[in-house]
C-alpha cells in the first residue's frame, strides 16, 4: 500500500499595519485562499459588544474612544481561540498582537507551532486617513465599503442586505488616537518580529486585488524555500 500523502502544512500568519492598511480585507482573502481561520480580535470584540456580553461591553468602552483593550483581556480571548492543537492547523491573525507583551504571549501560546510570517502592510498615513474617513462597514457581516465605492442600493450590504454604516470608532478623534497608539505600541511589535527573522513588508497602497497577489506570492514563496525572499 502506498504511504498516505502528508497533508501540506497550513500557514500561520500575523498581519500588521496601521488602521486602514487593509488588514481585515486581506486577512479574509488569505483565510479563504489557504482554507485557514481568520482571527480578528477587533471583530471578536465587536461581536461580543453587539451581543451585550460583559466582555463585549467592557471592550466597547475602550474601542469607542480609540484606546487599546487591556492586554490581559485580549490575550485571554486569543488563547481561547488557539487552545489545544488549533494553532497547528494554520490561521491568519488580524489586529493581534498590538503590543510587545502580546507578541511575547503569542509565542508562549503557540508553543511548538510558531509563526511562519509576520507581514507588515505598508501604507502612507495620508492614504489610511482617506480610507478610514470614508470607510463604511456592514453591521451584519462586516463587508467593507467606502464613500468612493458604496454598495449598489442605498447603503444596504450587497452581500447580505445588512445596514452599512460608519464604525463607532472611525471618528476623527478616535482615528488620530489609534494612529498615535500604533506608533507608540505597535512599532515595537514590528521590531520584535524583525529580530525574530520572520518579518516581511508588503506595499499595500494599491488596489486590494494587487495587494492580495503580492501577499499570496510571499506566503507561497515561504513554503518554497528556493523562492524564499524575506
Ligand atoms: P480593529 O478592528 O483591529 O481596528 O480593532 C478595533 C479596536 O478593538 C481597537 O481600536 C482596539 O480598541 C480593540 N482591539 C482589537 N485588537 C486589539 C488588540 N490586539 N489589543 C488591544 N486592543 C485591541
């Protein structure tokens, strides 16, 4: 009898980048493309807030003002998602880690199933400000639109018919605070992954299809060491 073919190993990825860099959009595509779960801490908190759970209401207080949710809460939520051997099956993390402490804790949670790549989506600040100011999101399924690219019918989601609206934390004040926090708290995360040798940069200022093509090429090249270019 022939040996069963070993199933290919699935990628374990972190997407980094300023708010509005396209982490959510690209994480959804990567998850679909590789058949891996998309783990977004922001989505988890928004869902918990909409459901009115104590965790959600606690998190919403921080989110709406553009502050980070405290590390112990976020780490607990991610640990639940990656418990047991779930990490071994691949994943794309979006919005986590956002502090150096979270990055260290992620390494601990992953144990033997360490990250393959931490990918920084590079976008100039003026581009993300335009993207966020015009961003509108389906309250039901999370599909993302823009004032320049609205749904077909009167702010009703093309995908699920849900109501398309501005996120509570996409106000100018909250956005400026989130960008400041990014500089202060998340740049050290980029440093951390640079030192670990798993950091890659992708220019994410172009259209989503083009950015996705670059990302998939990068991830594929990681699993084909001959073509590897970090
Ligand atoms: P996002 O959808 O990733 O932009 O996240 C929305 C908000 O959720 C952030 O502005 C934070 O308030 C909170 N949040 C999401 N992920 C984290 C994290 N890893 N650490 C702290 N706060 C987070």
